[in-house]
């Protein structure tokens, strides 16, 4: 196998590892580079919408994911100020899809499952503790300079996928801008040993309020839950646990001492996209390509849809079954989907849950939410939103001589 027939992936989060799995199953040799010394366990994405589960199933990941996490259909919106509660279920999707439910699973657990699958692939190597310092490319391939546990090292391959997060080194080294905005508040994602169900919360609850807005989600089959809320960026991070305690005393007062803080992660929120998702032999996927606030759970879902489109297209190009213009179509469509669908949907969900104090706007929001519980067609259309975050299957062009990429 020549260097041109191999792929390097930077980033061993779910996007990078699942991309590696898809390529490996397609017969492509892959090298994965990760700066950390292992899978990072900080609180991050947890919800995988029904529409992205088929892709996990195709790669042999879904059954294991369901054994570790769980499927669920129930949702609830609660207006904090009035106590009004509106429930709905994904059971309306039964008969429309093989997967009429969402999957709840910490993203590090999904990464662990993918890593176990990769261990059985002889054409994949994963390197931990490797910090990329530069990326260079020409018409023949890509060179990645890095510092590993034993010092400087160079990796060569035909193609490079940057899946190294919103602060992507790959994106920076190929000179791409990360256009968009950073929200002026921070989110805090707190994992809690607190049985919210005992206090009347659905396994996904959107608590709507400009002060006490929160997204409350059950994480595992036991008693671990996630509470995500917004706060002033200027507040000191070291006092988050104390502010969290006071926040919980307001939104679930009956649970005053009935919880333990398992972990928390403060982070900035963005709506950003790289100016292009392809430069020559380098492609971007996941948060390296686009970043969104987590309201609605669209961030990693969008990254998974990137992966499903990318590994099939890239394998076809590497194996000579398609010309590299196939990768231009990947880059253009995934950027379009993010800018036209994913980012606006996440921004609107954030506004509705956390950022609206105007009573007229709040009344209009609540009227729309009520329609989800009373009008089946409206609910189905709303749930189909995430299916529109996917891309059409890649149509392979006839093999043509690869154009010079630099």
C-alpha cells in the first residue's frame, strides 16, 4: 500500500474515531493522532437524535451503545415562571423509521465503544500523547509534524482529516478562518447524582426561563443526570459548585441535600464555521469544521452526519472509485447544512430556553410548544428537523485523474 492510499486523522474524540472505523471497514489504512493520553471524560455531548442512529448501526456501534446507554422517547417543556408543563413523545415516529427513539450516552462512552471496535482492525493505528505542530501538503500527500512521547515525529499520508475540536490545530495550520460569533455568556454542564425523575422531571426536560433556564437530561441507566445552565461569563469558575447548589435549590427545592456533584465543565458557546471544509488533501469534520451551542443536542449529531458522508466519499477517492471532486461536494454540502439548518436551529433553541424575557415573545414560544402536544403533524415535522441535518448519499463520479491540489 502506498502513502497516497492512507489517511491520517487528528483527534480521537467520537468524530475522529468513528471516521477511522468507517474508513477501516471500507479497507483504508488509517493513523489516528490524539494530543491527550486517553479519551477525555469531561461532560460534553450526551444525546444522539433518532436520525443519526442508522449510521451508528451500519458501523456496528448502536447495539453496544444501547447496552451502555439507553433509548428514550419522552420530552418535556416546563415554563419555570408558571409551572406549565408540556409533554410529547417520539412514539409518533414509529412506522416512519427503524429507530423511533433517541440514544442517551456520554460522548466519551461512544468514543470508548468505537475504540474497542478499532482494536480489531489491523489497518488502524492510534497514537496517544501526540501534539500536532504543523501540517504541510503537496500534490502527492500530507505531512504532519508533531511532538510525541519520544520527541519530534512526522506522519505522512495521502489525506488528512482534522477532527481535533473547535480549537483545531489542523484548521489553523492550513490557514482557515473560523467565522461566526462567540456568545457573551458561558454554559455550565454539571453531571449530578440526583434522581430528577423522583421530582417529576422527564428524562429530557427543557426548563424555560431567562434566569433559571436549564436543560436536564438523564445520562445513564442508574442515577446520573446532566443539568446544563447559562451564567455570566465574568463570574469566577472556582465558585461554580456553590452557585450550582443555589441554582438547584431554586429549580428543584425538594432535592436540597439529595444530590452529589459528579463532574462539571464550564465552556464558551459559539456559532462558527470554517471558511471551507476542504483545502487540498486536508478535510475538516465535527467541531473542527463547525461549532454550535449545545441547546437541542445538535453539535455532535452534526459531526456524526459529517462522518457518515466523509468516510464513504474519502474511501471512494482513496481507492480510485471516484474523483476528488467528490470531496468538494462533501465540503460544500456539510458547510451549507451547518449554516442553513444546524446553527439556526441551535440558536433558536438557546433563545427560547435561556434568553427570552419579553412576555409577548414568551407567549408566542409557548403557543408553538403546545402545538407539539396537540398536533401530530406539527410534532412529526419538528422531529424530522434532525433528518435534514444529514447529507444525501455521495454519488460517486467516474474516476478521473486527480487534479493538482496545491
